[in-house]
C-alpha cells in the first residue's frame, strides 16, 4: 500500500510535491555537466530532490552517483566512500565492479565488503598507511571511469559540509577543488543539512570552493501546493480536511517539508471521518512531545544567555536582538554578547539567517520553547 505521508526519509513518487522549477534546473545542470551547490535549512527536501532528478536523468550515457558523507570523519573516510560509490554505482554487475577496482586502484590495497542482501550496496575498504597522503587517484576516479566508459558522471555528495570539520579541512578543500575543476566528463552536486556551514564553504572568496558552480537556494514549498496535497490525500482515503485546516498544518510548522508530512499523518491517524480543531491541537501536541528528548539533548549544555536568545527568537523577535529592550527583557547581557551568542548558535545549527532575519532551525523547537 502506498504511503500517504512520508517523513524521516526521502520522499518519491506521489509523496513528492512541487519543486517543479528546482527540478527543471537541476535536471539541466546534470545533463550539461554544471557543478551545483544546493542550500536550504534541514528537512526542506534537498536529498529527495536530488534522488528524484537522479531518476529522471540517469541513462546508459549518464550515471548519477550518490554518497552520504555524514559519518566520514577525515579525508581518508571521504575518499573511501567516494571510491566505493563510484565503482559500484557505475558498474552493471559485480564482476565489472571488481575489474574496475583492480584497474583503477592498483596503487592501493583494498578489501570488499559484500552483504548477503542483494539490495545492499557493496563497499570497499582501503588499507591506507600513514604515508598515503595523496588521495589523487581516488579523487580522479570518477573522471577516469567516465573517460574509459565514454559516459558522463554526476557525483552527488550529501552532507558535504562535514569536510569543514576535518583535521586538515582547508588543505583538503584546496585539493578537491584543484582536481575537480579540471574534470570534463564529471560534474558535482554538493549539498548538506547545515545551511550556515554550506554557505561558509562556497560563499567566502577566501575559500577554495568559492564560485565552484551554480547555486540553488531551495525556498519553502508554497502553501497552496501543500494545501492541495493534504486535502487530496485525505479525500483519497474518504476523510475530510478543509483547506483552512490544511493551511493551519502548514503554518504551524513554518512550511517545513518533513514536518508538514509528519503532522498531516498525525492528524490523519486521529481522524475517523472529519478533522476537528481538537484533532489538530492534539496532533500538534504529539509532534512537540515526540521531539522533547531531542530538544533537551540539543539544549542541555547551552548557557543561560544562549537559551534566553533562543527564547527571544521563539517569541517572534527575528530582528533587533541587539536592541536595549530585548537585551533587558531577555537578559542577554550586552550587544557585544549578543553577537557572540548568535555566532555560537549558528555554529551549532540551532538558528538560521534568512533575509537578515533570525529563525530557529527547527520550527517545532519554537513551540517547545514556548511550552517549556
């Protein structure tokens, strides 16, 4: 049975709504080999968009390789992940995968991890020594395979901002840029869930990835798309939700794609025939309750100043946080202290800046703070 509302994972098919302009643009960039940065706050559907475009563009002459480097802690981890993904996702069968590994990784010792599950992706484990400082062969791998096979490759790197945390981050960024910028048959789509860190990688003219490619800023999906999507899903199952009630769902989670789906599901579960105001309120309370432990963990080690700053934003103060009134009302210390707090919370990905306004990264945290 097809899922009605999908959250906590990438969405596809009929659960993917709107993103028509972004899809068209990204399809074009993939087909014509244009490097792309995708930027937006977390849970706005970046990964779902990339995987949708992967399905739309992939064919015999264009291979789209997807990797998630969230758990990569250094350049060696990154290069291993890249090599595994490129080898396995550009080969049609295991024999070809192994042959490519032998041909293109002759300088390295490696082992292969294969699961008994045929749907699981095989991975490669390189046996690197401390002297193996050059990862050039691994970083050149997609281009070499593309040339050998006479195809085009797009490498999509999810959670790319993680490279900013590597011990030799700036050196590695420089190495990546110096190699990737010369690739003619391989292009790169780089995206991640930490907007502030992603912007720091490509929006600073002192950083290696400055002007590396096209920039795609994801905007919120317009509310009218969500309203139609929600009402249609309820109608499909013989239940009734009004347009105003669907809009209430969208507005209370600030249009966050994942939360729209999740809250819609909680409302749907509670509804026998027709949605009521009590059902909406109870569903929203369930969502806030479910996030309680996560938010407590995120804020457990924050200072009193930092918590007061978050409460100020949660109360609707998106500008003027250095004003004397807000500093006094929320006990923020001084204007200089406000700047220090803001930078710290940006680095922790607890706030984002949009159009010079400050918002909490997670709209449900606003509700949680107001409740707490």
